[in-house]
C-alpha cells in the first residue's frame, strides 16, 4: 500500500511504527527533510513531521501537526521510543539541532517541545508544556 501524499512531501529519515493512540492499530510517526543540496537545486524541507493513524488493514490517515501536536521542524534523522513509568517518550533526533521530545500517557493527546521541556501527550488535542525534571 502506498503512503498518503502528505508522507511524500520531503525525504523521510525517521519512521517509528507504534500504537500512538492506543486503539490497537499500528500508527506511524514520520520525520525528515534535507537541506544539503547545492543552492541551485534547492531544499527538500516541506515536512514538519507527520502522524499517520493506522486502521489495521495496511491503510493510514494523515493527522496534520496542528491537530496532532507532532511538529518537527528542521532536519530530523531518527525517532526512538523510550518506555517510562509515565508513559512512552518519543525522541526525535535532528541534524545540528536539539532533539525534540514527545510524551504519551493514558489519555490520547499530543504536544511537542524542545529537549529541555516535555509535554503530554500523543495524539489529539494539544496540551500545555510541563517542566522537565531538571526544572528548565
């Protein structure tokens, strides 16, 4: 099955298959972009990250960043999941930039923040940020 058009706007370097919204179906988190071309060729930077909600039959529906809260500017290179007592933590590594952290909990909501701040939760609707353990 081909991915939706929204997943093909720019190169994708990080894909994580996991059940983000806890509905029993595998979802996909995608991030990418590439700025390393000669100026006359231009940049491949049309993506700001994407959540693809899985339907369990190999099909996916894109959920745009304003709704999902999964917003990844810049050149992302990988996405990893870390299991914690407070829920899953998703780390997005970016080229020459700070990583981004996304946290899930039992409620299906999403929000994003820079590495020093962790927000809750994946996916729907956006929530306010919460200071990290370091208090920054």
